[in-house]
């Protein structure tokens, strides 16, 4: 039986999460329970009609779960409801493929105007498309910016047995080789003399977003309460680095845009959102690269913003297709077409910023 997720289900769902995702052991059982409760029942967009789902057996055992987070969006000026699917998991002992199909089928049949699944696997994509949904290929492209090219390359080679010897032998010279590689490739972030960073407040976000992205056909509708909650939740996250969000100003004090990311000197630094105008996006990218490089980051990675693909290419970013998928579905074909045409503003902040 597929039914809405209830708070009393949390212990069973956390136990299943531990079995299926061993990496979740980085969080205590109590912390995982707190997260499922806060994200699924205490979020500022909570809607009893658009809730997370579980698959329950006849004996009361939970065999499947899908998180569904409602969001408020604007489409051509009118308010719509979007349901964002995250963290689909099915116990292997519970007819897994059938349970997954039924969970997705129930999700797509919900009352929301638009349904999106973010950071989806190949299997989820296959099931989604069989049930009538689509893959937003433009939004499924990822970019990588190596800030320490040699260290980045050797870290990738070091994951293969054939490259471990090279990694060990060259590690003492990594900093020198990175400087040489940056000069050769012209890949080092330029100096940002005169440019300044400041904390991105909710007021600055709301006023700036209206100025920068009002022309998008589909865009998020944030308010101070929802942004404050979102930043607080992400600010407590430590598994992926240090959460940081900065507004960028040029030497005259003009606001250029902002970036939001997890800074991590020990691994990839994941970018959740970059927001800037047509003429300022390149400068904000440079500011992000410089900010991360000053803090020792080896690489930055994020989801492609289709409108600014040329800017990423100009900054010598690598493009990676198929790392994960953005899936969309709606009874209104124009909502789906906004993704196909690149007219939707849909960053990791609107999608799956690793709540669980």
C-alpha cells in the first residue's frame, strides 16, 4: 500500500536509509530522525496535499520511501505548486522494482502543477520515462573547474591502481606543478583586486533575484521565511564542506550577483547556485573561482545553467553529461517545455541540495 509518510514512520525509514546508504552513518540515528522530521514536516512550504510517500506491507513494515518537498514557483507571472522528489529508496526484499514504480506513479498523480526529480539515477530515469515523464537534458549537464589542475588530475588517476604510483611520486611537487599548469593553461582565477564579497542576506537575495531573473518563464518564488529556513538548514550541513553564500560587488560598489556553494579543500567543492546577469555572469564566476582557490579548493563542480553555457566554456570548465538526471513531468506541456527551451531557473537550491 502506498500512503503519505507519517512522523511515526521515521524510525523505520531511518533504519532503511542506514541499510541502503552506509555513508549515512556519518550522521547519528538521532540526527537522521531530526532531519527527516524537519525536512518532510517542518519545511516552510509544507502542504498536506503534496507529501512524502511510503510503501507499507500488510504487516506494517515500510519497504519503500520517496521524499516529496513542495515548492512555490511562478510560471509566466502566476503562482504554481512544484513537487520536488528526492531520496527514492526501496528495500531489496520488498519487490523493489514494483514498489519503485508505484511510488513514482503515485507521485506523478499528485495535485501539484509540476513534478521534478533531481539528482536522479539511471534506474529512476528509466522508470520515470516509462510512466510518461521526461528528462531535462539541458539541466542534467554538469561542469567542473579544476583550480589545481595537476592535483585534480592525479587525484582522478590515484583512484585507479595504475595511477597510484604516479600520485605518490609526484605529491611532494604538486604545488609547483599546479602553478606551472595554471600558467600553461591560463586556468588560474584572475586577481579580483577591488572586487568585494559580503554575506548574502535574505533581503539582498529577494531584491537581487527580481532584478536578475525576472525574464525567466519559470522561476522560484521565495520569501524571507523560506530563504531563512533554507540557509539555516544548509548552514548546519558539514558532510560536504562549509556552506558559504556571498554577494559580489565590483570596485564601484555595484552589485554583480552571488554564488552559493559548499567549500571543501579535501574534495570537490559543490556549487548550488550562481546568480548574475548577462553582462556580469563571467565576473561572478571569476569571483567564485578566486574565493574557492584562496581557501585551498582543488576543484569546483556544479550543474550547468543553460543560458550561460558559453560563459562556462570561456572559463575553461569541463562539461560532464549524465552524472545525474533532472526529470520533469506535468499535465501542462508548457511547463515541461520551459525546461526543454532553457527558460526555467532551476538550480540545486530549488532541487536537491542534499537534505538527507
